[in-house]
C-alpha cells in the first residue's frame, strides 16, 4: 500500500560484520504474536486502527463509483468530476495532518482518537444517509445531494487528519526504545490487513449475496466506525492512558536526563552548491497555480488572479524584515537542497500507480472485464495490501545488502513496467501479472524511500527532511485525479457514456500512457545517478 510506514534497516559499512539475515516468515508472523502480548493501551489503538483501515479503504474503493453512478448520474463526463471529488478526500487528509497533529499533543491521545472517530462517524453517516434523504433520482453537479455528500467527506477529512497523527503519537507515548519497533510493526501489519479485508465487500454489495448496493455497504462501514469508537472508549480509558504513559516515562527516565550543558542545537548550514535558485520556487508556485487553473470547478481567472495577488504581496507589500525572514527560510528549507528536491519529486510519476488502486482499478475491472472478475472487482482492487504485507519482509531479507539508490532504480522499474502488461491485452492473466509484479516493485523501493530521505539529510535535520519527503505524495493525490477521470471517460467509459459518443472502450491505450508516465521515475533516477548519488553516505559511515 502507498501509506507504507515500514523502513528497511540501514546499510552497514563495508568493514563491519554482516548483520544476521532476517527470517521473512518470522517477520510476517511476529507482529501478530506481539499484538497478543501488547499492553491494554496499545490494544486500544490497534483495534481501532485495524477497523479504521477496513472502513477507510473499504469506502474509498467505491467512492468514485458512488459519485459517477448516483451523485453525478446524467452529468456529461461524470468520471471527471467524480475523481475530483475523491481528490478532495485523499489530498485533503494528507494536508489536514499538517494542521491537526497538535490535538494529541495538547489534549491527549485518548481525546484525539475519540474526537477524530466521532468526526469520522458523523461524516460517513452523512455520506451514507444523503441518497436516502434526497432520493435516488439523478441530481447533478452542485445539487443538494452533491453538497451534502461533500459536507460528509469534509468531516471525514478533518477526522482522519486528526486520527492518524494521534495513533502514531499514542504508540510513541506508550512505548519505549525496546518496544517501539514492535508497536510500529503492528500498526503497519494491521493497516495492510484492514486494507485487504474489503476484498470481500462483494458479499455485501453483490446481488448474488446480500445485495446491499454501494450505499448499503457504506452503511456497514459506518456501523463499524461506531464499533471502533465504542471499543476505543472502553479499552483506552483515562486510567489506562495515564498508567501506560507513566510506565513508559518511568522506563525512559534514566536516558531522558542529559548531562548539564550537554544539550546542543545543531547548526543549520546549507551548502550553496546544493541550493535551489529562488526562481525555481516561483516555478513551483506557478505549477500549483496551473493545478487550480485546470480544475473545471474553479473559476479559472479568479484563481490565477488570487495567485498573482498573493505573489505580489509576498514580494512587495510585506515589510522588508518579513521578506528577509522568508528568504532565509526558503534558502534553508529542505526543498532548497537541489538533490533532495530532485529526488523526491522524481518519484511522483511512479507514485501515480498507487492512486490507480482506488481511482482506476475498480472501475476499469468492472467495465473492461466480464464474468466473475468484473462482478467481484473488489478482489483485484484489494490484492495489493495482502501482497505488500507478505512481500515487504521477504524483499527486505533478500536485498538488505544492496545499495539504496540502486534499489530505488530497480524497484521503480519493476513497479512501472507491469503497466505495459495491461497495454498488451485485457484478460485475467495480464491483470494478475500487473498486480503481482507492480507490488514486488513497490516492496523493493518504497521501504527504502524514507531511508534515503533520512540519509541524504544534513546532520541535525533528519526529521525535517522526513516530513517534507511526504509532500510529493500529497501532490500525487492532487495531480492524478485531474487526468484519471478523463482517461477513463476516453478509453474505458461506461455504457451510457459510450452511447452518447463521448468515450470508447480502449483500455490498452490508457495503460500504455500510464506505463510511460510511471517509467519517468526510473529514467530520471538513472539520468541523475552521478549527480544525486555521488556524495551519498550512510549513517553508519557518518
């Protein structure tokens, strides 16, 4: 899955003894053994995290279909608008995390988890109940059904933006250096397991089984959100939270008190040879403005005018001291490091394949295939998290001694190349090959991504670089929906759209273009190998 929080072990220096080779089977099973032994406070987080992974990814796989087939029924090119609405959810969650992470720090983990789950419950209830409230007849863009559904999605955005930082803050607060790795591994395992279970969503949706339809499935996930809220409140009581926090602090105490005068602050110095010229920041602002310009829902000239006004204020209207502070901040920002800037943005093309799992695959499989695979499209949509759960420890064991940058090149190639399988033909065999080999490639490079981001960072700025490294993932969630709906309409349209003469059924061409886009990451990494990797160092080498 794209939200991979695992991190491969750092490479050891050449003259050090080889580390013991991991046992892949043990690393797969160990999180569940640790889960049984986990203290009650972590159970409060883990049970909720598992259910939330199930509900989030379960609803996400149907959301574009929900907008296309119901909310925007009768609208010309509904796929385009439906994918923009999914963008509001996925990109909104990513950006909201930057603003809502403080809640757990100031109000406590329990409060943040319960408040976020309450918002998630309210938002999902609104999304589920809206069709019943306004009827199932065609509504259209900016109809009451659309606006109320978007209101529910915004509640989910705020809730999830608060939820995930709170979950990780809880793990950090309730564990020690000896137990934190185990706790984070549990979250990773449970996230992937929860993301896999929506595979069986057809048992709820399909006419052959419970015949609840997509709206009915949303109702089931809403009910499970309520279950998660109650279980979290019961398991993670105030007393449990306080006791777990006190126990962890007591174990950390001997190492938490530095010697007098020992605390120092790392000096931030940027190598001028690696600095991005300030005019490139202007290009980045222009790119963001172009995104807004391309959105059909946004009055285009209003957006461009607002962008120009903001730039003018920044350059001319602000006090000189403020402009100087901004210049210094930009010059020392991680994105001002030219190599780091290039590295993380070069991965955007291959990261587009992540977003296809919920934006493209469900509708593509339902429309382009026949028989059971079309009727039970959830199987293909949710195959990736199960494979990732199995393959990450296996690939880590087989490649732990390989150079990180080389693994990035090979991994992005192995992940991007299978898109061409689907360009060769539309059948179960090419689909299965795509899902398997794409996931193998993901398992090869994704865990190494954060490792490389940490190692390229100057001394004392690792955390800052790690945070900024997530920014391209936000941009990917913004960019892909701008064209994914259009591609579906043009090359993999539904029957109504084809009947109107707007679209066609040529999915092979669509995947050919997707493969070319994704392969751009490998090409850029190879082209910049000497520049980006020439002064690469590992932490062990200091």
